[in-house]
C-alpha cells in the first residue's frame, strides 16, 4: 500500500498535454492554438465560439497577455498548420464520487429492516441513489452578479486610542531595522478579496516581490475574485464616443441585439447608445444636452466638476454605469442608482462639456468610503486626469471634515493610481517646512484626509516605517527624496493639474432616509 504522501503527489501531477492537428469543424472551447496577432503568431485559448453573420467567430485569450486584449477573431486568423493543444478531460467532481459510493454500498449491503415500521425495499433505495440531486445554480450566479462588492470593515482605524508615538526622523539615520518588531505591525488588508484568492491558491512560503506583483497585474488585468464575472465574454467590438473610437475591455450588459453590430455609437453628452449611424444621427438632431445634468461645483481654466444625484437623473446615471462597465471588470452594476452621487469631470470647448471621467460616492457610507467607483475614460488616460479625480475626492472629504478611503477591491489601474497619489501626498506632507519632526501618522491623515490604514500602507510600501529606541518612527530615505525631486522636475516641464480649493463651491449635502435607499 502506497504511503499517503505519494498518493497525493500523484494526484497533483499535471496531466500531459494532448497535441494534434485540428480543423475548423473540430475546434472547440478550451483549445489552444496559434493566432495571427499584429503580424506575429501567438498562442491563445478559445473561450467561446459563435456564428456571426453566417461565419464562425472565436473569442480568444492570449497567453501571458492582459485580459483586456481578449478579442473576437475570424477563422482566417487561426493558424491550423501548427499543432493545437486539446483541453484536458474534466475530472469527476467530488459530489458525483460521493453519490456513487453510497450507491455501490447499498447494492452490496442490503439494509436491515428490523425495528422499522415501514421497511423500504431494495428497489426503492436503489432508485433513490441513482437519481442525481438537482441544484439550482442559475439563481445563485445571478444573485452574485447583482450583489454589491464585499466591503472591508473601514472606519475603525480612525477611532481614538491609536498609537501616537510615531515621529519623523529626516534624513535617514537608522542603518539597521529589527525585522521581528516590524513584523508585529498590524496593517489592515488593502484588498478585501485577496483573502478569498489566498485561500483557494496554493500557499507560498515567501510573499510576492514588487516585480512579481507588477507582472501579475500586467497579465491578469483584474483584481476581482468573482469567477462568474471574470468568465464573462466581451460582447461589444467597438464603440464611438464623440471623435474617439475605442475597443471595450470587458463585458457590459448592453442589449443583446448590439452584439452583432460592428460599431456602437454613444452620445458623449447624454450617453445614449445606438447600434447604427442612422439612429445615432436622428438622436443627435434631437439631443439638446451640452453638459452632465447636474450642478457645476468646480471650474478652473481646464476642467469642470458636476455633482449629479442618481435619484434625480436615473437614466443618465444608468447609462454612465453601462459605459463604465466596459472598462471596469470588477464593478457590480447597479441598475438602481438612487443611493449614489456621481461627480463627473469634463473639459470645455465651444461644442459643450465633454466627459473625461467620474467617481461615484454613497450618500451615506457606514464604512467611511469617499469613493465607490472611479474611472477615467481610455481616451483621456495617462494625462493626469486620474490623479485629479482622486485629489478632488479627498478635497470633498476635507470639506466634510472626515477621513476617506476608496471602496475595495480596486482595479489594477485604480490601485496603481491610488498608490502613486498616496505616496506623493505623504512625502509632500513630510517635506513641508516646519513638519520635518514630531509628526504622527494621525497628523498625516488629518492633513490629507487619508485614513490611518492608507497612510500606514503607503509608509510600508515606501519602506519608510522603521523601529528605533522602543518605538516606530517614520524615516525619509534618500531614495524617496530623490524620486520625489525627479517627479517635480518632470511636472515643471510637462505641467501638473491641481485642484484649487478656493474654486470649489460646495457643501456636504444632507439626505433623508428615503433618498439614501433604493426606491423601487
């Protein structure tokens, strides 16, 4: 009899990959074949097969590439002159094995009927064991899709009684850091869904390095842990919004009839959508909206911000959620937008105000979140607008007199954007005149409207939290100062967009109970 460890090793050994030549008729879901991608042959897995306009189309995912690059391809882009990898046969589930085991025992060992008022015959028990148990999973999947993202218990880090003994030492004078004391710092998990992923993934003896984390974000393109959302196939090929034509990244529940259209037209002012140019032209002739339908609460030389109540402008906000879902795979789409406020950033010209990005916010968040969902449209990314949206959300928190944090989990681009903003803000607070010593984590949070958890998370990422003389201290390292100086030089050359607090005409709104909840 083989030892237990050997049997486990055999079951964990991956099955050999079956290769062979295929034809268009023999291709099926799960097959990995080479696809012509920008003049190169790249291996891709077929995720779905459909017939579009009388011709087969294949939805593929390129190996070691971001999920955003998944696309529908015609059959002529498949290279079937090379061998393909066939999917491994599905292993029997544990439930079927367990249901099969009692059935075999019932056949070999008949039950004793002594002491029973109504003895059951062997035929009845055998029929009951052969009948599979049916479970309704469709309803559960739909419930998970419409459920709000899991929330991290926030707000607790801002309660009084936290450690006030953290001070600043600048520049770096500590040469060694005791690892034992540093490991005792309890930091709340920034990604709520990481716990579920860690439970299902194999355990690692060492944490991910920064390079491994960046590579994971690059190839994954998602921080959602909902497998039903990850497996959703992108349904739109291209969209046109104003003068920009874009390829969506993810699935969004637009009407099913739109999936056959090559190009979807979206009005950049009212966000209505049309599957044909004729319908869109007819709509533009009647549309009179020239800016987001809300109150303009901020205006400078470059951008404007509008505050929109989801209860008052339901149609527009629902269209905004549909649009944002094309570029956010972790977002749970709320058809009822009543409990949210939407803050939209727009640029101005003679034609009107053009939507650049937005963030939504709960009218009353029990966890203290100041952002529920945030997005910069792809045509305006890498231009500083994302950091401007983040800065504006914290400016609102300062006006409210509260500490804020974004709702978790963040997307991959959202996480990188927030980390960059947090690092810049914390370093700027520490390097200002008169604040080089005697400042605590709570002081940094109150000056920047950041929660204590986010401040500690930033200090840990920058390797600025050390232990010296019986207390934890904040150390401004030379590497951090040099990186900030280089960034300031780039900002002088390219220019940096900033929020000017004196231009903000806004006060925290108050709502009654009916306007804070869903109004079905």
